[in-house]
């Protein structure tokens, strides 16, 4: 006769109570790994922004693809929004939603200029005063959170005269470098990088980067489109790859995370 007592297994009621505990524990463990991963936040305008991809739309911001050229050791959150300037992104409360999440060890890419140049009073800023001040404010608040601010000059527009790409930003393209130097931010010259890309491809080749759409090809652009500012899927990938490399060159801690080819 076997006198050994059977092992004490959890009763069904006890086991049921234990499952949520283990799920909670697993969530906390996974969450701790995620919270330790540096995040690269992007703030800016339509050239970097998330886009509507429904109904076959092909417009993309370079920020949508930056993660494709970085490994899983960093995470990217793209908060850039169409039509925003350094002024309106701040005054609309969009910046607060970003900076409230920023933690020590994170990075904030700041790229404005396209809409700061425009006359609309809710967006316009001036070189030497309000544009400089808004960029500086982003830098100051980022550093106060223990994160690294990365100022980028605005990407170029496709504006050729003959075979020569001609600048459209004027003094606005110089402010990011000036503010980065004054306030101790990382600087990436996205204007020069995209200038070199477009100049190398020339007036015909650069059409492949931008939102040039034939009439009748898509329901969302029945009359076609010739847009020399915004990128299509291919163009956004080209720019994202180039800026990821530049980011790794400018920030040693990120260099090992840069991928030569997309994921």
C-alpha cells in the first residue's frame, strides 16, 4: 500500500487567481525593458510627418522610415505634423505631449523652417528673433529632461534652375546650426545632405523622390500632382537612410545602431 501523500497541486480557484499575477509580472518585466530603450522623438513639419496611407496614398515623411535604418536598440516616435512651424507646434500644445514623455537618455530631433517662412501669423517666425527663440526653447526643455536635442536644418525643396538646385529657405536654413552652437545641441545639416542628394540626381532624377503623380492614376489625385516639397515612398526612404547615417556620425552613442540597409 502506498502511503506517500500526493503532491499538493494548486486548486483550480487558486490557479485562476495566480494567472493574472503572472501576466502582470510579465508585463512589468517587458515594460521595464521597453522603458530602458532610448527613444528618438521627431518633431517638425510635413517633410518628416506621418501621412495617411489609405486608398493607395504614396506621400511619406522621412520620419516614418527612420526606424527602418536603426536597429532595435533604439525606438523612434514620429510626432511631426503637416503645416506646423516652430511656433505653432509649441502653441498648439503638441510639444507638451512630447516633452512630458521624454526621459534621460532619449533624443529629440527638431526640424522646422518650411512653415516658419510663411506669412500666416499663427505660424510665421523671424530669423534672428522668434525662430531662434523657439528652437532654443525646444533645446532648453529637452536638456532639462536629461535628453539630447538634435537640431536639423530644413530639407531642401526641388527647385532647379537649369541643372543647378537653388535654395528656397534663405537665412532660415542657417538658424539650427547657430542655435545648436549657442545652446549645446547636436547639429545635423539636413539641408546640405538633401541638397547633395538632389543635385546629384539632377532635375529629372529628383522627380522620383517627390510627389509627382500622373493625372487619373489615383483617386486621391485625379488631376495629378507636381509637388517639389514632399516625398513619395522612395524619396522618404532615401532621405531617412541619409539622415540616419548623419545622426550616427553626429551622436557616437547612436552610431552602432545605424543600419546601412532598411529592416
